[in-house]
C-alpha cells in the first residue's frame, strides 16, 4: 500500500456510493429499539420502488440522539437537498420513507438537525459517527481515513508527532486528565526496545456509553490513532482492552483489524516504511477495577486484574515490564484530527487549561438523552437545560452526577459552572470518562450515594483493606441512615470513614469511591440529617 493506492481506494469508494444514501443507525442503542428490522424493511422498499440504481441503505454508527431512536437519515450526495432526519422509526414507516423520495409523505416523525440537542455540538471524535458504515474500511478511507498515518510516517519524525500532540493541549479523556503529550514523551524517552500501546476500552461507569459508541461507529479511527501513537513512542505492538459486555464493539474491532491488515495498514512496513505495528484485542470480564492502568495490565498479561502500587508507572515499566502507553478510546480517537488540522487548531477549542471537546453520555431524568460532544468550557446549564431540555418534573433539576462512581453530585445552584477538569474538581466531582446523569427534585440523594457505594463495594478487588472493608462499612452506614436507624454520631463516623478510605486506598477505585457520599454530604447534608433518629438528630 502506498499513498496513490490509498487515494485510489478513496476515489473508487466515492464513485461506488449511490446518489442517495439512507443511513440507518445500527449502533447498540438503536439496535435495541429494532433498527435492524427497520433497515431490512428499508432495503425491501428500495427494491420494491425500483430505486436500487440510485439509492442505497447503509448501516451507520450512532447518530447521537439515542432517546429518539431508531434514527434514519436520508442524505443526498449531490447536496441538492438538505438531509432529512426521521425519529422513532418503525418497520411500518420504512416504505413511506422510501416513497417520500418519489414525492410521497413519510409517516415517521421528522427530526431536526437544528434541534437544541445538536446546536452546541462540535463533533471531532464523532465527526464520522452516523455517516459511515463502520464495517467497511473503504468508507473510512473515503472520508480521509489513514491519510494522517501516512503523513506522520513520511512528514514527521517521532519527536515531532509527540510535540504536535503536546502543543495541542490534549489531556487524557479517561478521567484523570493527564497531559497526553507528556505521557507520550515519557514513554518515547525510555530506552529503545520493546514498547506497547494499550487502548483502554474498559468503560464501566453506570450510564456511560461514549467509548462503546465510538468503537461501534468508527473503529478505524481508533486503530489509526493507536498506530500514530505507536510510531511516536517507538512501539510495534498494541492491545485494545475491551469488556465482554460490548459484543458489537468487539465484532466491529475484529473486522476493522482484519480489513486494515488486508490493506497493509497494520502489520509490517506500513505504507512501505520501516514502521511495523500490529494490534490485538483482549476481552475483559467486566471488572470495574480493570479500568485502572496497573490492573488492566495484569489482566492483559493473563493474571487477576489487581492494581499494584506505583511507581514504577506503566510508562516506565508496564506490560511485561516494558514501557507502555495507555490511553483511552476517546483520547486516541482525537489523534487523527489533531494531526490533520494541526495542534494550534485544536488548542483554540475549549478553555485555557482544558483544550478540545469532550464526549458525554447525557442520561437520567433529562428530556433529551443521547451522546453529545461539546467544546470544553460549555456550562452545565447549557448542556442540561438547553441541549438536554431540562427535566420533565415540576421541581426542575436537582443535581448532575459526573464521573460515575468516582465522581460526585453537583447541585443545580452550580449549573453555570464551566465543564472543564479544574472546575469540576473544585466542585468535588471529576470529569471522568464522560457519564453525565441528570437528577430531578424527586431524587433521594442519600439513596444515590448508597447506589454508587453498592457499586464500588461489589467492584472492589479486595486487595487493600481500606477499600475492601471501607466500602462495605460505608454501604452499611448509608443503609442504616436510610432506615432511619442512625444517630448524629453515625453521620460523623460516615464522613470520617470517607476520608480514611479516600486517603489510604491503594488505587483510584478506593480513593474515589467516597466521592458520591462526600459530594452529597457537601451539598445535600440536610437530607442526611432529616433521616437521623429524633433523639439525636436534627428534625
């Protein structure tokens, strides 16, 4: 494969595509609403109407407005008419959507690409999502796929790639927000020899589905990002660690790797250069702790997924003792766009310290649910009330939970907060991987805290005592409060135990497990106090 051949594939695919494309979302969300049957009916209707020469029905990835699925969009490649989006499409609607191409009237509800849900979105990671068939490498190549890999191999030396990522200001999207360029530079500086790239796709937060959607919708984008990372740090082997609960993502990844190898875009001497890079998949059993880097490495090595003390950090001694770069799905999916558009372009998006965009799974009691990608610095109010449409109940928004079990609950009074790493930390929460759950005034915040503690209790690996025993004790104390059996002294002990678990646990799971309790105590303490026994509590 050389550049001329890649461009020839791109042109051939563009010539192959028919003038009208009916995009049918077949990502997991719409599939669960019956989109596979809708697609079959659309294909049958195209044949029945004799439109096969000009019209094709395409499986595409997530169209983002998941709460309105199944979603179907009719797109003209000539651009002679605006795309038409249909929502909540049923098999009974399929024939009418096709007949509408000949002047008929579709029975499916019309969607609106100018809807507030889309208005503030700035798709970078999701730029191809909902537009290409994730199971066809040719469609990815047709939109410029793998050209940035070629560019770095022939126009950049590895240090220049690291510098480009550093200057972009990209920070890890897995939760910690560590500067990506600094992490790459650390691994690149390790002595020459075996190094690895790992894509952390062990997304385990309740309510989060950002990484799953990216892998289902645009898997080649992640592969290209990994290969660029491998070139930059001097690695020739990568692993994608993905949980078994994501069968569609795994299937698309497996197919994407096979296709990329067939075109020599992975493997030996990529684009005729001396650079070799292969990618393997490791399927995890679904342990939340395996999202922690050292536990993930242990699992990839075939051992029990337990964390270990750091240092040494994986960048120095990771997989099988070799320097290892670990980035999550969204971080790696940003890389091709940064190389294509340049570090300065990316650095202009977002805030001074939090550059670029962030993908969130917007869920909970909010009216509009789905996947959003917004510039850093967008306020919570803009996300929840404008894009999400607020909540349906009369009392309005009570809190927004970010960061999953490691995050916290932010009160409605802080909705004007900018969404960036520093601002969320100051509120007692974290960015996390991107789960964002909206709660209304009917939500019991003590119950919310117990829900997350129950999750952490069950997911603790048990290696260190503070986490293993502390999460159990915290769960029992929260239950005692909810049962109205606790005293004011119990509340004080609950808070003290939170700090002990946070300060003495071995890894991030234990260190952050008390966050939902501490944040609800900080903003909703009255709800705890109202549940205390009358003899000692404040009624």
